[in-house]
């Protein structure tokens, strides 16, 4: 599957990534960088960014990275597992995500992502396992 990050961003424009406002700053060799400018609808009633917003940013960056690095003969992927450790939250600004391929095998991929606040402090550590579909 030969696809570009720009094509993925366009494909997701009318889906959850676009609804949330996730934008991409680049991808190369098992690394994807994304960002999200926080809006009122990204927050929980307690005034902090909703955990689901953070997970969606990280999961999208890792998922797009998985698509960009699929092995020959693969037609797609599905998530096997995901986990997030939250270290802090945010009340405003733009949050960023850097997703990195840890393992790129024929049947599975493992991705790690770090989400940071506007001051570049780590907010969350995310890991997901992907099953490669053939």
C-alpha cells in the first residue's frame, strides 16, 4: 500500500481526526508528528482536556504511522491493544504528539507515542499494538 501523510490527512478530514482538528507536521522512517489546537469541545467538565482527546491524538498518529509503514502484501491493520499513562493535563494551547515505530514485523507493529503540552512537558505516554491484515 503506497500512501502519503497528506493523503491520509485528507482521507480523515471528514472523520474523527478531522472532527477533532488533528493536523500533521510530518512523517519519516517510523516517526509521525501531529498536533491539536485545543478547543472548548476537547475538554471534560472539570476544565481539563478530556483523556479521550489525548488518546485520540496519539492513536491517530500511531495509526497513520502504521499505514505508512505497512510491510509488502499488507492491506491494512487493526488495533490489538492500547494503553495510556497520563502524567499531567492541559487547560489551553496546542498539544503535540510524536509517534515512533518500536517494532515493525510481518504480522504486528508496536508504536509508542508521547503527547506534550504547549510548554513541551510530557502529558501522556501511549503504546499500541497493531495486527497487520493480509
